[in-house]
C-alpha cells in the first residue's frame, strides 16, 4: 500500500515524515506484525513543494489490516495524538546530522539543488533554529495537509469506509473527430479533434484537451507523448495507429508551445511496434487448446453415433442424414483446428 501527498517544503514536513515512518513501523511491524517494511519518506519535488510517501508491504491475507493500519495511524496524528517524547526523538535525529564530520561538505549537494531550483539555501544555524521551533501542533497541521492531498494505492480493494473516493480511471468525455484505428485491434482508436485528442478503447476514454496539455514530447520518428493537467497521459505512435504526420496538424497547432519538448531520436527497440503474428497466436493458445479438445470430442461423438446406427439398424436402416450431418460439422471444425495448428507451427519455425 502506498500513500503520497504533495506538500509545501518545510522543516515541519521533514520531521513529520520521520514521525510517520516511526509510527507506521511501530504499529504495523512491532505491534500488529502485519508488515515487514513500513516507513515514510520526504523527497524534494521543486523549489516550493515536496512529496511525502508512506508505504507498507503485506501478505495477501494481511492487506486489509495494513490498509486499516495506515489510515488509523494518520487519523491519530490528525487528531493530535502526538507525544512530546516522539517529537523530541525525531528532532534529536534531525539535529544529529549537524554533529557529523565535515557537515558543511555533506550539505553542499542539497544547497546546490536549492540554488538550481531558485531557492535560497538555509544555513546550518537557520536549520537548527527551524528544527528547534517545531511543535506538536505543527506536526498535526502537516498531518491534515497530508490527508487532504493524499493519493492512496491499495491492492484490489477500496477505502470508501475511510472517506477516500476512487480516483478517476479514465476521462469523463470522448471527443468527436477523425478516428484512426490501432493496427491489429479495431476496438482501439485515436480520435483527433479540433480541441483535443482522445484514446477510445474498451477500458473507457482518455482525453487531453490541447489547452490542458502540460507536456508534449515530440520524437523525430513521429511519436508524441502527451500529459494532461489531470495526470492522464496519452501516446501517439504512428507505428501503432494508422495516422500520418499530416493528420497530427491539429495536435501540433493546438498544444501550447511552452508545453512542447523536442526529444532526441529513440533507439529502434524503444519505438513501439504492433504485436506480430507470434504474439497474436500466443495469446490465442489457450483458446486453441480448448478448440482442439472440443474437436476431438465431437469426432468421437460422431464415431459413437455411427456405431450405434450401424449396430441398431444395420447399414440399410441407419439414419445417414444424421450421421452425415454430424460428420460434416466434425470435418469443418477439424479443418479449422488443423489450419490453426499449422499456422502456429509455421510461426515457430520462422522464430
């Protein structure tokens, strides 16, 4: 189970990540025995924001307990059940970094990163003051911020009972425009419209309006990869769809220039290719096995009917229409089965 949240960069958030990791380990590993790895991490995102990540593993039979455990730990922290001793513990850990040899040299990478992000790097003295000033109330406020922005990934279950709604699995709209089917799969197609582009498939649409596109990577081979401001992404690959460079005119004209990034050439193996005959036949292998079994059973049934007719009525009294009909159906099914098996054999020989 993984929980992520985007927060403003702050010393309080750094200490909260340490506190959350300790509480998850204490609750899920030491007390409950539900998880082997339970921790939290704070990672710089840009000059203003950071990402807090909490995660825990579990065996299938303990996944519900882990999901509930993480929610309960956060609920306790949001309710302010944070002891001064716990705060002092994470504070001491944070202050201990300044006691390391050559601490100034060790802080250089973080300072360089801040400068590259346009942020004024704090001095050691300023960091010490900020760490000393953090209170349990500050940590409770960060816990509320985490919960308000939380995106939780759980294995095959929901968290409706915790007040968390299912994140969108697709876009709410499918644009109307020119359709370009996927090679080898007529159920999937790209829709290029005047205002945006959609991917239409069996799992629901994914739509990115040009004005909402925050990134479009353009490759020399004609491929394009778009990301919308809602987090959905969409790949336009001429190798996969029956679409030409000219057909992508509305796309190139509609996406804001600031969102376009020209990429270097991709290696041949990085360019997606349609599934070949070998992959298609491999996916059909289980169905072909059932078909072969059905064909054998039908052939045996036809022989059984013929035997019964001959034994019961003799050659002159047998119902040859029934026998011939079953035999014809068996012959057709057998022919289709033989054709499929020969096709698989030919593909395997070609490697």
